[in-house]
C-alpha cells in the first residue's frame, strides 16, 4: 500500500540541518509529518527549523555519543520513520589515509547509524514504521581516494539486508546517493561551476543530483509499505 500522506506521523532525521537531510525534512513536513531534526550545531538547527516551518522541532545531537543518542530518541516519543543522514567526509588515497581518520569516519557514519537505530527501535511501531539508512555510490561504484566511503557503505548495505529479515515486519532500507550538489556554500562561484562541469561529464544524466531529488527517494522508502531490504540508487546513472 502506497501512502503519500505522512500526516500524523513523526519522522526523525539525523544530520537534518542541511543537505539531503534538510530537504527530506522539508518535504516530509509538506506531506503532513511532524519532523524532528538533529545535528551538532544548535544555530544551524534553529535556522533549519525556521525554514521547514511549524511542523518541525530539533534536538542538538552528536551521533558519536551513545548516551546522547539514546536520550534524544527517547525524548521524541513514538518514531514512525527514522532517516539516518549524519555523516562526514574523509577523502585520501589508501596509502595516505591514517587509521585514526578511518576510525573517525566509521565513528560518525557507521557507528552513528548503528547507535541511532538501536536507540530508536524501542520507539518505532514494527507493523507500520520504517528505518532508512544512508549508503552511497562509493561502494559498488568506487572512485580512487574513497576507500573510507567504500568500506562504510558496504557495511551499511550488508546490514540493511540482515535487519530487514531480523526486524521484520519493520521495514529497513538504504538510500545510496550519487554525486549530489551540496557544495555551493563551501565553494567559490568558479569552483562550484567547475565541480558541476566535472560531475556532468561523468554521468549519463549530464548533471549532478539535487537534494530535492534525494528527498523524494527517501520519502518513497518511508511511504511504500511493500519495500524492504533494498538499497535504492539515486545516482544519475553513475557507471
């Protein structure tokens, strides 16, 4: 059954103050959900909630803190849908990346998702709820310098298959974004234009993805009640 009206549901999004997480929060709120966004910066969260509108609330959260994650999830009450978007960036050749860098990246993107799922589970209705993790194209479709992403995303996708069976009938899926343009605020105009040209040349679709396109995919995984155990590629045809 496809329910495109999230009215009355509660959606929790980690890493929800910017990028894909924020776009998903905005779309979920437009479809009638109450959205709780988490991130590490209260100032950024306040700006995000103002942008999302009256259906939004926030919690300051560092997903590397197990106790904080447990407290935040318990504070929400019933969680109908969990979307774990908190992540980081670690890019370096394997011969140069340090063990500390690799561990730090796992701590946020892998263990952060693990902690969020474990803490949210007691509060998610198994018959009607969903969990959507975030992987990415940099696992099955690798690029040089992204071994940290490849390792974490592989772990996420393997876990999804297992949890979809173990936690059934609770639905568990993953979203795997391709190159998505979340870089404008971090780049000069010239750098941003160059980035878009490079990505466009590498994809059959001929351009980078936009956060709104990933938000639509995330909501599909929440709403489509016959979908579980999958990784949904939204990547512009990346290889």
